[in-house]
């Protein structure tokens, strides 16, 4: 025998939805059969009429004391006994359709509908039980002698009051549980969707970022450039583009290794990114080349920014094995430009910077 604390009724909050329903159904069966047993005894009903109540009481007491993982199956046994034997039997001994039994018919159909998991099972069970109960009522109408009628009006009143209370309270409890389950699952789904949105956003960010340098990948940068081009066609905003190349990078790799070369690229990318104004954009064009979009205020301010980046890179790498330098080609962007034209002009200026001795800025 299990301890009281291990019984499902004492661990109700920890049970699943169906286990909670199972506990409610078994307790409802226990309560209804116990009250019916007491009332029958009080009204001097023959003992044989009380046997079904006694059987249901004992089964409920036994089932509620078993392990939670088994209680779902036992609850189904109780519901079937109620639906196919207990309630039809009570229908015939308690006034037929003049008593409270039709309320129990409705209650048990609702119980099955809430307890079955598939729509097919729900529809099948609803049609089956509705057919059985309708047939029972038609049968009792044509053969009234099959029904044991009430001895007085007070018995009818008591039975109907009991029926309304039992069916009403149990259906309210089950409906409340079902609603809570719906709200819980809805909240879980909302949280899941939000979590997926956050993860998708993170994945998009990760896929748009160059993993080595932490700046935009080439494809992402060109997407930003396209957006900027569409923007300046509608506004008066002016922007410039810088092509940046690390000087003698192949020599750095060949002399100190690719790992050292990667470290230099990271430091240069961080230096440029941290030296740019907030709304400027940097991407890795390929290999040791970077590309920058910056807001244009004047040719002097754009040139000064490029020079500041160039000098800052040399300062940051001064303590390394090799003082890294960069060459920069700058061009302004007009509303009629396309991406190829912009890149061509910036690349041409970069080539001039490298051809004139490197570690320079060319802005034409």
C-alpha cells in the first residue's frame, strides 16, 4: 500500500492534464455513488438496488490509491462503467426521463468528449452514447413498466436537485481545468514562438557576420549598400564608400603564419569598427580587404576619417611583430550610381594608393 503523500490526489499539481481529469472523474464517481448509496439507504430502497453504488464506490477507492501512471486507464474503466451500466441502471430505477438521469446522460457524454484525445474518437463516442441513451428513453416511453417510478413528489425534487448539483459542479470543474490547460498551452506556444523568433534573429545575425573579424559578410554589406542607394534616391542624404586593403598581407602570412595573420585581421577590423561613427557600416570584402559606408558631410571630413582609420591601425599594431598598414580608396556615392560603378571607382582609388607606395588614402 502506498503512503498518502504518493497518492495522485495529494500530488494533483504535478499531474498531467489527463491525469488530473482522471482524478476528477474518479472522485466524481466516488462522490455520486456514495451519496446515492446513502440516499437509497435513507429512503429504504432494496439493497440489490444499492449494489451498483457499492461496486462503484469500492472501485473508485481502490483506483485512486494506485500509481498516477495507471490512473488514466482506471478512470476510463470507471467512465465506461458509468456510461454503459451504472447510469442506464439508475435511469430505470429512478423514474426514467422524469428523473435526473437525462442530466447524467449529458454529463457523461461531455466527460468522454473531454477525455478522448482524437477528434475521431470524440465524434464516435458522442454518436454512440447519444444513440444508446436516446434508445433507452424511447424504450422506456413505449414500455413504462420497465421504469421504477418515484413514490412521491419530494423524491423527484431531491433526485433532480442532486442531479443538477452533481452534473453542474463536476462540469464546471472539468471545464475550468480544460480552459486552464488551453491557456497554459497557448502561453507555452507563445513563449515557444518568441523563443524561436529570438533564435532565428540570432541565426540571421550570425549568418550575416564574418566569423573571423566580427564585421558584416560581403553579401550582407551589399544588401545594406542597396538599401542605402534606394534611400538616397528619395532623400538628400549623401554617403561615401571606402575600400581598405591591408598592405603586404601575404608577406605577414608567409613570415609569421596564418594564425598571426588572422589575429592581425581581427585587430584591424576591431580598430576600424571602433573608430567609425555609430551609423557607419563595415564589412569584409574578401581576404584582407574591408569596405566601409560612411555618411558624407564634406570631402575634408571624409578624407580626415579615412586618414584617422589609417593612422589608428598603424598605432594599434605598433607593438606586434609587424606594424600593419592599410591603403584606402574613397569615392562619393550619387543617386544615379549602381553598385558596380561605386565599387569600380573605390577600387581604382585603392589601386592608386597602393601603386603610390601604400599606407595612403586616395580620394578622387
